């Protein structure tokens, strides 16, 4: 069921592209709430489409409490939020771009506070994933809690390039911390990218890459242009507006990126990873973790240090792969 506002077409940004939404280029996601208790149907959706959109998996009030805790933390650091607005509005100061907002991912002062953990690692997701996998589950200790700055976005990638040293059944749950419209920077998925035959070459090269092992310099994203994906490999980009409590779950081979935050608001979200407890977990994100030494994604754009030796770039690898 699409939210009412999605019936009205508007122009949004995906990466640097202006795109009409909804349109043939960027369609609305379909949720799976009508058959949420049919695990066989959900597993089929995950295999066929590469994602599950679940409305209201988390308690809305719990999510809003977590949002307030994160905003209070950001406010405590000074010069991040607009002083002409209340903290709970989450309005960024003018010019709050890349590097303005704190790094909150890992095991940080804010990522593992009870208001946040009650949502991202609470009873509801544990119950769902235990039913989905039909066994006990575990979630990485490392939490990807983020606030997206003005004009910020995440490029197109698959998660396998960052966390491929454990369970092959690993899933990502993206939790928007608050009500987040497409204009604020939500996730978009390329439906079918996880298993369409046209993506076979992409998945056997880029999708198999261990970004840290190959010494990749840069974000690890395949591209910042969503249409490079669909023009080369096919698939269908889809997204939606999210309400506090909604989640998007997808597998390690689903191509996804974010829309661009074209608003004055801080877009707060958290990625968590889930897998069967019986399977090995990627040791880089379990146990005594703080923040990753390897800087990919937006972190690579903020960190110019050479703590990790790099050997290649995504541009060189795409040339080698013939992509």
C-alpha cells in the first residue's frame, strides 16, 4: 500500500539526477504487510525482488524517542542544528554539508544508548528475523547509525563488497529514525538486481569483491548514477516515503542507493545486519568493535588519511571487468 502523497508526482534527486517520482524511471515500492506472517512468501519476495518493505515493524513511539535522543546528541556537539528552530525539528544550520554531522556508526556514545537499541535491536526485529530464518538469530554489534547532511546521498552498491566474510544469508535492515520523505534521502533499490540474468557479470565481478582485501580506494560504490545501473544491466529502481516504524530489508546482492537530501532536515537512519546464529559472522563487525579502520562510503569522502594501504580504484576495476 503506497502512501497517499506518492499518488502525486514530484521531482526528486537520486544521486545527482533529477527524477520524476513516481515514474517509469523510479517507481513506488510495494510493501508485504498483507502476507507478513507467510514466511515462505516473504522468502520468495526476497529471492525474486531482493527486498522486503514492512510498514510498522517497529513501535512508532519508540522510534520517535530514539530520534529525539539522536537529535539531542547532535545538538550537544554544537553548531550543527539551526538555532532558530527547536531541537526536535531536526533542522540543520545553513551550510551543514559533508563533515558537518558526527560519525555515529560503530559502537559509539550514541549508537548503543537504550533509546536507540530498543528500536534497532529490540524484541520486534529479533522476533521477525527468528521467524524468517526459522532459528535463533544474531545481529552485528557494529551499528551503522547515520545522520545525512544537506545534499548528501549514498551511491549505488551491494553490501556484499563490505561484509562478505561470514554468513551468505546475511540481511540488512534499514530503519529510518523518524518520518522520512524521498526528498530527505531514503533508500532506493534496483528490483531484481540480486538475481536477474542480466546482472550475472556484475554480480560475479563487483558483487564478489572484498573492498578491504583488494585495497580499494574510495567509497566502494559502483556508481553515483542510478541510470548507469539500469542502462547497463536492467532492473527497476523503486523507492517510497517512510514513516517512523517502517523498515526496508534486503540481501547482500541487492543494488541500492539513497535519494539525495534536498531538505534542511537531518535524515537519521540506522543499518543493522541480521543472520542465523548457527552461521559464522564477519569478525570485523562482531565482538569488541568501535569504528572500522577501512573507510568506505561517505566516510571515505571525509577521511583523507592513509591509515589503510590502497591499491586500486573502482574505475580501474570496472575497466578490468569490462563493465
